[in-house]
């Protein structure tokens, strides 16, 4: 069930209404049944996979808590094997199998392992990581094992964030299912506004930009130079609006019922460095890797070469988490390289800034840092979006070799190949500028609170204008979210 569909609209209205009508003690049951139905609207049989990992982790948590000494580690390992094993079979088996085939082919040998014709369960990477955080936190003693099987199941399956996060921690979410949430008009209204803004980012901005992006990236050898530049910049904003739009709807839907989910995005394209970008982008995943992989590896509390290794391996695994394709692995490795290179050159860059006097001009210096970071992130997005390493290298090569030539052709009024209609290009650029205008305003004022402070007639005028723009600018209400594939 897609958030940007009428099916979800009806589902949300019915579930939310029943939630506030039912007595408190029955509400978690409603949410669990509703979440099961929500997930089964995709591929019904895959709920059995969720049930398998839920049962394993539920009992693992209990036995971890009551088992003394080092023996409890065995139950943690069993839980991790069940979760990672499920992920490996459904997401990585065929990828590994294909690479084994290629490797053996080089030695004139044959791979006899069968190919599995299976679909990747939607949202598998997200709810697997959320389940793993539970058993790890119980093992660390930071979370008591949940004895109510239904409540634990709801922790893993809570429908607003089941498919694409945010990836929650048990300390934040589990106790909220026992709290009594009363109907609060202001909270409900604010949640609905956040959902509307998320829907706007998806159907008006992301889906509009996808028209150009899909045309170019699905047919890369039909284009070159400046077409790739436009499509790549469009994709940078498409994936942000698509993913953060989903997150806004998820957080808003939970907020309407009284639940508070963690923030997942914080204007990432305003970041002044790669490390700053990753503290703003997909925060729930970044902090997950920090808490459960980076710090256990030693974090920065080790010798510098090991520190760099820790950073690189985290980003490499982060790339693999996103998908079973070498393009994602290269994307993760490239971001890891960016971060390590930035650390290695930090002192030199600071000296250059001081020597040139650039450090004295804070606004200019910040603008250069933001622009440089955006360029680096966008270059990495080429690998994320391209269908293959070969396509990504072809696109980057064409950007480097042909963009300047294309600009000269435009100056000399020489026609270039069209990547879309002029209307789509202008609407795409306008959508990006509107988004950035909102982001700039948000740095100075909370827009929702500001609107709430205005007279009723003005508030409703803003709402009607927003609804009009949503209806006028939307291209489709049934386009799947990009991160559903992960």
C-alpha cells in the first residue's frame, strides 16, 4: 500500500478514527492487525518472513535477559544469524551467485548453484535492522526484554515506518505503545500538515523530476554532457524529496496518533562537508551504523590507519545495505573515500583558507563548502542511480568531456538533443527552487508554528493554496517510493 494512493488515504482515516474510538487497552491490537494488513497489500505471503524473524527475536530477547554470563551471547548470535541470514538469502544470494559464476567462468569452471526466482520482500532491510537493534540493546542491558509478544510484533511492524523507516530504537518506540495518547487537535493538525508536505515533495517535486531522470539514466547512450548534468542534479533532489517525503508522511501519520518517531533528514544539501552531510541524511541509518558497527569496531579511539579502515568499512557495508549491485558498493566506497580524504587534508585546507584570507569571509567560505559538498555528493549519486558501473563511468566521462562543448554550442545557438519538454525542465527547476526557498525559510522560522500563529482566515487561505498547488503540480499518485526497493 503506497502512501501516495487513495487506498492509503482510506486506510489511514479508518485506522486513525478507530484508534481514538477504541479503549486504550485495545489500541495496540488494532495497530498490529492494521500493520499486518498494510504489509500484506504488497505480497501477502511475505508476512511469514516477518513472522519468522519476529518469533526468533522475541524469544532471543527473553533468553538474553535471563541468561547469566557470556552464554547470553549465543542467543544474540542466533538472533543476528536469523536476521542477517534472511536478508542474505532474499537480497544477496543471487548477487553472490552471479559473481561466483563470473569468477569461475574466468577459470573455465561452472557454477552449479541454482538461481532463486524470488522477489525481495519490501522494506526487508529496514525492519531487519530495527529488529536487530532490539536484541543488541537487550544484550547491552539498555532495554528490558519485551514479554508481550503482540507489543514486540508491533514494534517491528508499526505501519507508518515499516517499509522505509525511520529505523527506530526500542528505547524510543516500545514504551510508546503502552502510553495512552489522547486526541489533541493541535498535534493532529500538525501531523496532517507534515503528511501533506511529505506528499507534496513526493508527487509534485520527486515525481516531476523523475520524468527527466528516468529518460536520461535509462537511455544513457542517447545523451551526453549537459543532459547528464541536468539529470544528475535533478536526481539528487528527486531522491531527497522521494525519501524525505515518505519519512514526513510516516512521522506525520504516527504523530497524529500520538507517537513520536525520530527525525531522519535535516536539509542535507545545506551541509558544509561530507561528515556534515551524513549527519543530516538518513539519520536513523547513519546512527544505526555508528552505534552497532562503527563504535564496536573501535570508532576513532584507535590508531589513525585503523580509524580510516573503520570509516571505510562502514560506508562500504552501507552501500551494500542499499542494494545487491556493484553500483551501490562503489557509491558507499566513494563516500567513505570522501570522508577519509577530508580528514587527511583538513589541516592543509584550513591553512590554505587562512593564507588566502577566505576564512575571514564566512558567508563566502560557507557557500564554497556547501557547493563543493553538493558536487561531491551528486557525483556519487551517479553510481547510485546508474544501472551498471559501465553506465556510471560513461556518464561521468561524458560530463567531464562534453559539458563545456555543449555550453559553447548553446552560446552559438546550435541545437542540442532534447532530454524533455521545456515545460518539464522549467517545472523541475521551479520545484527545486521552491524547495530550497522553503528550506531557507525553515532555517529562520518554524513554518508550521508561524502559520498557526496567523488568523484563521489567513491560515485556511494558505491551506487552500497549498492543496491547489498539490493538485495542479502532481504528475501521479501511484509511483512507488525509491527506497521501497531496499
